[in-house]
C-alpha cells in the first residue's frame, strides 16, 4: 500500500488523534485536510450508520466567516437563493455560482446574527472568491477561516446520544436550524444537519482545545448505544442523493443541471453574481441533469474518473459516483444525463474501466 506523505499543507484536524485511535483505514483529502473514508469497511460502516450512531470528524467542512455591515449584501452576491427570509438560527443549503452561473461550491450557510454568517464549505477554495469580491466591491466586511471544526453525530440513535451530552433541549432543534449549547463552559453551535439521510446533528466546535474532550465525552456517553467513529459513507450518500462537489458537479455545471434549481430564486435574488446567466438557463431549462442510475450486474469497482453513459454509439452522459448497495441489492449511482435519455426507466449502457459495458437504467427510487 502506498501512503500519503504528511506535510503542513495537508492539514490534520483537531480530532485526528481520536480518528487514528479508532482505527481509521483510509483518508481522502478535502479542503487541504484529512477526511476519513473507511473505518471497518465501507459496507460495515454503512450497516452501522443505518442502525446505531456514529461520530464523524468533518472538520474539513471549513467555515468561511463573513462579519460586518456588508456581510448580508455579500452573502446575497454569492448565491441565487433568496436570503431575505433567512433568520438567525437557520441553515440554508446554498448553491454558490460564478459570473457564468457555474457552480463554485454547494455549502450550508448559517446565519449567526444580522451581520454575521458562516459558510460551511464543500471541497473548493471558496475563501479566495469571497475575499476577491469583498475587495473588488470595496465592502465593509471581514472574511476569514475561524478555528471552527464541525463534528457530526449521525444515525438513528444520534438524538439520544446528543441529549446525554448537551441536555434534553437538543431534541427540540429542528432540521436545518441550530441553537447554542454549552460544553465545558463554552457555547457551541449545534445544528440538526449532516451529510447522511439517517438523521443527526453537527456540532461546530469552536476552539481546537475542546475538540478531543468533546470526542471523548461522546464516546463515554454512548458506550451502550454502540457509538463508533464513522465518516460520510460512499454507499449511503449515493442512496440518499447527496451530491459531492468535484465529483457530481464542477464549475462546468449550473445549479439547474445539478437538480439544485429548487434552491435558486433567480428572479428575486437581487445582487447575485451570475444572475443574468442563470435567468437564461432557468427560462429554457437545462439540457442535461443529475439523475439516479442503477447499474446492473455485480459490484462495480471504485473509480477515480467519470464513466461514459452510452445509447448505442452515442454518449448521452456520465456516471460520476457509484457504489454497491447491500439494501437495494444493486449498484446505485449518480450521473449527469442528457435530456434525450433522462426519463425514468430509460435503458442505457455504462462503460466501466477496462471497457466493460454494463446495462443501466435511469432510476427513480434511491431519492425523491
Ligand atoms: N454539513 C455542513 N457542511 C458541509 C456539508 C454538510 N459542507 C460540505 C458539504 N456537506 C456541502 N454539501 C452538502 C450537500 C447536501 C447537504 C448539505 C451539504 C444536505 N442536503 C439535504 C438534502 O439534499 O436532502 C437537505 C437540503 C435542504 O433541504 O435544505 O444536507 O453536510 N455543515
């Protein structure tokens, strides 16, 4: 096995000691930081995530903080989602686009106060775009990456575990809302959110010094719940239709192509960069779109490239993520498909590595 060379550029997280002690088997790199991908095996982790509770080091979900009189204006410049109704205590999933309407990131934004936001980013250097805009437009706003590291608690028993550590009131936090909860005398943002469909919370751990104490507190409190270290699961997230920036979409895609049109209010998102470009695609509709795909036959291999989707000799799309699903007993996949072939039930072929051709169908069951 080849190992990744440690260096200062490849950042550890405040939870890395705990992750290593828990027996992490492999990592990926995300926002220049280590993100665990496997503990026991992807399938065993999947089973456990769907039946118990896991603690995830998702410190890679870095925060871009906007603070100051122009924070609100800048936040609306970044996204075609209308933020006028956003209240402190709310999380919004917000497509971030460039001047052509191309996706730059798909973060969760948190409104901490009228003039203060956190943008909890996916894997791209969004900080530079935000700083560039603030400077170019001479905005009165401070932008930086604070010492905040999210820790996710995910799975059907997540609420019970959280209540033991943060108190019963945590049960009242609604989906995509957050409250402030005490740990070791510090007030932390705790949101009901996370990169799984199994339910759970994300704790925005502010101050690296309390990261390992919180990690240990969760494992001690959850011993009888079979709490384990986990991570975003490659099978569960495809089943759930959770998109991965850099995999399922890039700067070459509009939010509409990504099925994120429901998070765009391009008519009313006044001030959004890329608004004119998006008004055009919103009017005509996209010519390709993300779809769930079922790939027949046995287990597909892991992949580091897109697989062509074919209709005869013609390419009509590409598979961008795929995994064998034990629960669906088939390969579940996410792909970008041209409009001529995106209808539910359309039969296509997928070319796997080694030129193996597999039957596949545009599917409609993994997610709504
Ligand atoms: N949580 C936080 N930060 C993140 C992620 C996260 N940053 C990186 C990455 N994940 C960003 N991408 C996503 C993708 C999907 C969702 C959240 C972040 C998500 N989607 C739900 C869905 O599609 O069902 C709900 C969206 C909604 O209804 O508003 O949760 O996970 N902090």
